[in-house]
């Protein structure tokens, strides 16, 4: 059993004996050919940064350096925007059916290379291979496939008989779903006839650079897609560039507000996908076993580093104890460890900075009087890790009930009536997602109607589909990505 | 005796054209064939001359395939239709020759028809998961109800393919039926059936489930009559029916209230298949289903922000 204990060393033995013992089942890294260094992708070419700056991208689970990447500065931003501007004329003049075929090609190449890309994403991001393989990559390919089909059907999308593209789109994406967020940004932008300059997050630049290579394989005209790895300064320079027509950002609410101030007074169209503090509401008539699974996937999917995570559990008082007990039992069976292992449920936290933020907020939770429980699992000695954690005795005043933690931490609150559940669910500046668990259809729909949230999942959570619009109310941002609605963000509909 | 054998010209292998029914390639149960000629009346091949029984068998196959095909996700149907485009592209040369011979076109003009046919599959591949958002939607009824209308495929569709445009016209009428989730029984152009019969070979290798598309060749009037009158056919596309026949078929179709798509003009076949097809060939084969559900009341207004 010695060799088997490796993946299960973190597992505590509770009444159920913890997780079953599994032999390690790591996905092979050999399917990914990582270069020692990568450049910026501007005008169809990989190039160094103008000032020669580079940065290292690390594996969050081992802290090894994966590669060295060129770091874009203001000069590079200008070069990329110019390339996108030059490409815009011919690209937007192409018949929609021809643009569609480029996007279909991209979708097909992503499908073909999905195993490689899943491993790459897991290496750079730290999330379990189970998620990149079964969730991220299939959605990425589906997103390109879906928007490919819109490119020649824009006249049918409900935005007038001949909707026009905006021009050059500046797109800044986060590190939690690197390639999926890229797909959400680039696919509709290109389908509508725009050209793009995209900045991936500094901790997860690699899949975007592999995507640049896919654009070349697909024969995409130069300058239509430009990829600028870099930090916040590059993002700020990009969104502030006078020659961009559209700004799309996914990330924190604080940065989103800064961008909104930056584009004020310009002609730039803006869409923002920001933070959340999703309420997952469990009524006493809910199928509780199913609800527990939904709570788990709602907050522990991608280590809780999800803007639409169900980070606040609102459970009806009469079943609160039963639900929390079942939840804790379930959490002791989760496997935390090597993200490349196919049995891993909980991977690494993406960066030391993010881990520090989670730690700071959970410490505040304890200090403010909430009761902390963490799944009794042993954390690996290298890398960034955080055990699945549940807070009970949480009040609405606690920071852990108000601020986005962006980690595997659930705050449990209780309610007595549906009206109280709605009031508590809406008591946040955010409004991205919510969940409702009940067997009664009319109750689900009545509650859904009152929730100020852009996505409401009934008896399910964290469901995504390219045809389904996603986005937030209030300070979770504005605009929608996905579906017919997602086209509006990239069309001149004034 | 000479040292070297006489050089011989290799004799080519002719193809036996067959029907495409239930994912298989049967001959007509009637054992009949008819000679197909090119535009200058030179013989090209024999095509099976399908019978009423073949038509009925095809309906059975289409009905059997309907559950699986209509139950597949729209995304999956889109992938399959795109796969048809990929397969057709790979056999472009063969289709260019067949279309050129069938329609008396130059090689370049025939190639353009084939390219347009490939693109037509791509166009409809993109519609499978979009038509619901264009043709359906939430209805703001004056009451506490969730009310949503969604399009659903009507069932088995009999398709009389255009008589002149042997491939592009055929694809233009077949692909939308498949895109909606319906299954099809196609009657190929009477005089130009060969590209249609070859298309069956493409469909058979494109992940299209057997029976979702069935292709018959023969006399249009003979095959169309039993289809128009068939009680297990939900809709009929009369595009390839000559004017007098179209009226007769529409009348027969009324017996079980088939959805009928009439020919575009009195000629029955004057349609320009190179034009943007829009959604006019999708909606005739879709039923709209509206679901009501009470939303209940919480008796509170909730937060206004």
C-alpha cells in the first residue's frame, strides 16, 4: 500500500474511512511540448517585448518555472493595436460565411488538441485535470463552434438587418479559466467582424500563446488576433489606448471600476464581467443529497476561484444541521493534491498572492466570530494549497459573507421564510449568480424572479453553455457573454 | 513469341448506384432501374427506380431514426452537419464531375456548385443551436406565470428535391430539415439523380445516424404520391414537384394535415439556390411548444437594488 498512500495521504479517516485508496493516476506531461521561452503574438508573429522584459510563469502546484514569457509594455500595446487596426478593414469586409469557416477551423483544431491543452492549462493554472479535460476544453471548443455559426447570421440576431462590428477590441481576462475566458472574448468578437488584442493574466499566459499558434494553423489573417502576455500595467495601457473601440474585461470589481472610469467620455463600448458573492439557497423541501452535491460543485469547483461561485449557502433553518453535517461528511471524501492526477478533486490555488488573500479573509472570519471547519486533509509541502473550508455561525455583517474570497471557502447562513432568503441573497453589491434548491417549481420560479442575479441555477449549479447568456447585475458588471445576447457586446447597435 | 506482353488499357470499374435507406444501400425492392443520361443524352449509369414500397420502407426508417436524431443536442447535430461539409469537401472532385455531367455545366461552374453546397451544410450546421433563440423566447403574459415558447422538430419530412439543381438544390432542401432535428425521405431529381445517390455515401460516413436521411431515385410522381398520402409523414417539401403534381400532392397531404412547403414559383423549380437561404426552410418544419408554469408569490417586493 506504500505507493498508494501517496495520493491519499491527505485524506483523514472519518466514519467512512475517508476517500477510497486509489493508486496514483497522473496524466502524462509528455503531451505538452513547452518551450523555454515565449514571445508576444503581434501581427501574426511571435516577437520580443520592445523593452526586452520577460517574466516567469510557474506551476502553482510545484512552484517550478514552466517557461519564460515576454512581458508586454505600452509600446507593445501600441504595436498590437496598430496591427489589429490594419487587419480590421479586410477582416470585417470578408463575407460572414468566410469568417465563420476560420472560426470553425479554430474550433476543430482545439478539439483535436484538447488533451494537450487540458494538460497545459492544468500545469499553468493548478486546477485538476478532471476539470480542464471535462469542462474547460469542451466548452472552449463549443464556444468557438457556436459563434462560428453566427458569423454569417448576424442579420438574424435581432440587432437590425445589417449590424456592423465595432472595430478593435481590447480584451483583458483572468487566470481562473484562462482558455475559456479567451474563448468567451475572442469567439464572439471575431464572429461579429472585430479584430482583437487580448491580454491573458500574468500567472496563466501559456494557453493563450498556444492559442496564437492555433490561429496560425488555421490560417487566420495576420493581426486579427494579437496576444499580449503581461501585468496590470499592460492591461491598463490597452484599455486606455485611444484607438480601441471596445473594451471587454473579466476580473475583479475594483479593476472593473477603474476601467469604467478610464473609458468614461470615450466612444469605447464596455462590457464587464466582475466579482460575485453567489447565494445558494436550500429550502427544506429540496432533495438534500442532490443539494449537497450542488453545494460542493458550487463552491469547490476550480477551488472556488470562480466569479459565479455559490460562496454563500443560505439554508432553511429546519434542515440546516442535516445539510451542514452531510456537507462536512462529503468534503472529507474530496481528494486534494496533484492536479494532473485524474482522481484529484481539489487542485492548487493559482498563486501565492491569491492564497494570501484567502488566508487573510478566513482569518478575519474566525476573528469576527464565525465557526471554522476545514476538511482534515494534509496539504502538499510545495505549491499553494488551501483545504476546503466551511464557516458556520456567519452573520451578514461578517467580511466572509460580504467580500469575494475567491477560494474554497463556504459561508453558511440560515433563513426561515422564502422572503428572508431573498432579502439575504440580494443583500450584496454583487449580482452574478444564485442557486435555488427545492422540489416545488412555483417556489423556484417565484424566488428566481425576485433574485437580483444574472444567472439563476435551479437544482443545479455552475452550468455553462455557449448558447446561454452569462453576466451580472449590479457591481458584478454589465453586458452578457454567450448566446445571441453575447453578440450585442461586439456589434454597433446604436 | 514476343518478349513483352502487349500494354493493356486498364478497364475502369463502374459504380452501381443504389438507394440509401436506413443507413444501408439497397437496390429497389422492385428490381427496376432506369437509364440516366447526361445533358447530351449520352448514357451515364443506371439508377434504381424506386417503388411505392421503397417509399414506405424509407418512411419506416425515417420514423425509427427520429427519436435519436431529434433527441440529440442541438450542438451535436451541428457537429454532425459540419462533418458532412468536411466529407463533401474531401470528395469535391467526384461531385464536380457528377454535377457537370448531370447539369451540362463546365467544370468550373460545377465546382462552384459543389463549393456552394459545402458552404450550405456549414450554414445549417450553425443554425441547429441558434434557431431556438431566434424563433422562440419568453412570453410576458399578464399573470404570475413563467411562459416559454420553444421550437421543436415536427417529425418525418418528405422532400421532393429540385429537378434541375442536382446537388446545391438538393443540399439546400435537405440540410434545413436535418438541422431542425427532423428526419427526411428525399426523392432525388428524376433525370439527375446521381449526385444525390452519391451524397448518400457522404452521409453514411459523416456520423449522420442511419435512417435520418433516406434517398430514393425514380419517377417523382410515382414516389411522391405515397409519401404525400402517408399517415406517418409529418411534412412535405414540394420544391421539386411540377405545378400540376404539386396541387395534387398538397391536397393528399391535407388528409393528415401535413405541413406543406410549396414550390417557390409556378415553374416548380425556378428557385435560385445560390441566394442567401435565410430561415424560411427551417420554420416550416418546426412546431412551437409553449410551456406555462405558475411562478407563485412571495408576497414581498425584495430589494430594489
